C-alpha cells in the first residue's frame, strides 16, 4: 500500500474524500467479499465507497439501502428504455442537453460517487454515450449563441466528484456569460461522500454564490436511512453560504413507496434547511423496471402525503412525458 494512504477504518470517512473514492468497492468480487453473499452478474458496473457500504451492510438484505445500491437479478430482464427521457434527442453535443427554452443541462463528468441501480442514465453510461463527451469551450459558445438560456444545470454523472479546480473553472466560465443568471448542481455526493464538502469547496461555492443571481445545490436523497451524522454536519456547513439548498427524490417500489417514509424524509430535510423540490415518478428504464410503480399507485401515495403534511414540506410530484418532452405535474389537484 502507498505510504501516503492511511489504513481503512471500516465505516469511518477519511479526511481525504479522494482516498475513500479510490478505495471504493468496484467489482462483483469486491461486493461479494465485503457483503459475504453472492450477487448476480449484470451488465452494469459496481461502485460503493466503503464507509457507505458498511451502512448498507448493517441495514441488511431487503432494506431500502440494499435495494438501491446492490445488484439484482431483475436488472438483466428485458423491458424498459435505454434512454427513457430522450437525452440523445435533445443533445446538442459536447455535454449539452437543451430540452427547455431557458435552461440547459451540462454533463461535465460521467462519474458518480455510487452506482444507483435505478439510475435512468444507467444504459447511457454503460454505452459511453456521446451525451457525456463534454467540452466547456463549446458549451460557452452555445450559451453565447442562445441568450434565452438563463440557467445551467450541472448533472451527469455527479459534478461534485470533480476536483475543486475543475469546478471553479466551470463556474468561472459560466459566470462570464451575461445571460446565465443561475447555476444548479444535481448531486448525490453530500449523502454518499459527505467528506467531499471540504473547506476549499465550501469557500468556492460561497464565492460563486455572489456571481450568480441564484446558485442551487439539489441533493438527491430517497430515504432517511441514507443519512449519516457526517451528512448532517455537511448541511450545517452549507447553510450559511448563501446558496439555495433543494432536494430531489425518486419514488421507488420497495424503497420509499409509502407516504410515512416520505413524510419523515421531507420534514427532516426542511428541519435541516433543505427545501424539498422534486419527487420524481420513476422512468421506465431498461434494467430498472423492478423499481417501477403505476401512476395510480404513485398518486395515491402523494395524495395521502398531502393529507398528512403541511404544504411547505411537499415537493412537486412530477413525471417525464413520453419522448423526453419534459416534466409535468403528476397530480394537479
């Protein structure tokens, strides 16, 4: 082992988040040795940082954590779409996806801090889709030629797995485009690798919050069992920075498909300074159809959630239209 790498302490996050990233479980063999059970061979990759892996292990088989992050036989079944929200159709090349008039998606990386088994981009990532072949200079030129775009949404992959200097390079470039008023990060990282929110990144976010009208961090979390003390501490550090803290969740069969779990999740988010933004109905994704539930089931859950929750605790319940035409409210009343 490299002498500069400190020993692994099971379940403990390293002061160096990149070390936790490097030492993650990355193969089926890694998973089977760590969890001491057999897993099916699927077409999809594996990646779980070891501190979070212990949390999954302690939760046990059949838990919301186990179902979200460990391989299942159903991933090899037929059915579902390779590109359920038509990223390829709306791709402008070099990491740019332009679906809505006033905002674009930009994918600066295809890398994530963990492999979510329900991911709607799991097949695009598997196929090394051109959607992820980004170029910042091309993105800046595109924005300059499309001044109606006022928001850039950084997605992927997960933009917070980039090094700090790369994130700063991206933010600095977009801050020079007069029409870009808002930046939005969509990220799983604060949940999975909360130690990623180091002092340098926090300072960077604070500085760039003042260079845009709004800088948002949309934290992806589906169930309260994902949370750690380190995540709560990260939230405490984020709250004073002047950035807009939001959440997004996906309604998943066998994970959070009951109103009480969702109520606890959303009320806990608000109590910690995060505004619930989206609850996504799952997309019909190849390799993730076992997470699907019907619109009728989803609407019943959300209606019950509305009955039992204050309005400010509720995210928008949304569903993607066919052929990637964009999100619409799944429940209008």
